[in-house]
C-alpha cells in the first residue's frame, strides 16, 4: 500500500461490521428516562463517537450515554434502533434482510 493511502474497511470488502448497544438517559423524553440505542456500523467507532451518534439517532441532543458495548459481526450491516425502556417503544431503522441475518447469527 502506498504512503498516505488508507486501508479499505473490512465491511467495504464484505468482511463484517459492528453492533453497538448504547445505554443512556434521555431527558428529552422525561426526567430519568432510560433509552437504549442499537447501532449497526461498518467500522469500529470510539466510545465518544458512538455516544454522539446515539444522541443524534435518539433525536435527543441531551442524550447522555453511560454504557457503550460493541460486538464484531461476521457480515456487513448498517442501521439503528432506539428503544425506550420505560414505554417499551422502539424506533427501528434496520432493513429486514439485516434483521434476519442478525437473528440467524444469534441463533448459532
């Protein structure tokens, strides 16, 4: 690889992705309201970047992450879901084929 060139991401080559679970408080939904944001991304993100991304995806700029967890996936994936733990409501943004692959992966 030539100097200054970036290595291609594993996901771009069909090699995999990352599943993140970000737990936090969502003041925009009410005081002490807990929210979990799941993010499917093609590359490894820093905890700070993941928290900021979760705040954006939760639609609450005051979202405060207190736990970030990541797992490597053997297939490329993109999408997100925000789950309100108090109400049990979910705002999904994941394609059906990716959901099916996640279910098959978890079943193994």
